[in-house]
């Protein structure tokens, strides 16, 4: 078996597994970080059989966490939340890796050949990556077209204000530690609610833009008469609304 084929198959499979893990965690993939992580994993996995058996064991244990640290960027600025975010993603990535290993083994048994020795494995994985990217792009367009506005109420320290909110089904943000939903609020609304200490930052990407935004705790957000505790990510670039609701809140 040519080493180029082994690296190609490993690279494509790693790229697919990274995309699956990011989709499962509902995160936007960074193409550059994913490619670098996949290339790193493919090279290490290909060369690891040449190492002593003890080092091979070390590689098997540390490779998945190392790759996750490259392709995944935690969304919260708090150290404990970032660590928890990274730990969960590593577990999800390893789960998909084990599942893929089972599929490859079953395919080899079914077709009476080691599919790892054929470029079709890498091409199929590459096709899976393209399908996932296309599906994410289509879902993003649908969430933008279905957006609607509501009047909601935000409350902090007993002070409530009415706001114009955008219902964005593409906003799936949640605090990693508490699981509370994260809404995006304008800088003007944050000022009206009073000064609140930021409890960290969160990476945001929605129909209204994105970036690393400061995160503050809200007492509750009331939507259609139902009040829910939540966090608010403060944005200086919201247009056409005061708040972007999280998908589970409407």
C-alpha cells in the first residue's frame, strides 16, 4: 500500500469526523483549522506504527484531544467553561471515530477486501464533507428566510424593558456550564438595563454578524408570556432589532 494513499484516506476521514463533531456540537467550522488538524492527524496516524509500542499507545491516547484542540475553538471566555466545552467536543469526536472504525470494518467484511487500501474510502469521506457543508449552508439560508419579529421583555435586577426581537432559528447558542440559552442584545439595550459585569465572552455568528462578544447574566427573557433565565451577548452591530432570540425560546 502506498504511503500517499494511506495519508489521503486518513486525511479525508479525519476531516469528515471533525465536521461531524462540529455539526453535532452545532458549531461553525473553521476550514483552515479543520484542514490543519486533519493533516496533523493523518501524518501522525500514518507514522505512528514506526514508533515503539509504548509510544504508539501514547499517540492513540493523545491524538484525539490534540486534534480537537486544533480544529475546535471553545465559545466561552471562562476557563472552566472552555475546558468543559473542549472536553465534550473531544468525547463527541472520539465517539464518531469509533463509529467510523466500525463502519470501515463492516464494509471490509462485506466486500471481502480491506477498504482502507482503496482510494474510494477517502473519496467517500470527502464527499461526506461536501454534503455536510452544503447542508449547513442550506440550513443557514432557511433560518434567515424564516426569521420573524416579536416583542419581548428583558429583566435585570427587577428592571424590565420591552424590546423588538428577531426570532433566528440559526441562533443555537447556550452557556456551556449552565446550559442556559444565550440571546444577543444591542449595546443600547444593555445600557438601558444598567451596567452588568461581563462573565466572559462567547463566539457568535448569526444573520446579523458575529465575533467575540461579552456575556452578561439576565434575570429572564419573556417571550409570548413565558419567562426563561438566560445570558445576553452584547453586540454593537445589531440592525433592525434590539434582541436576537435563541432558537429554543420561540
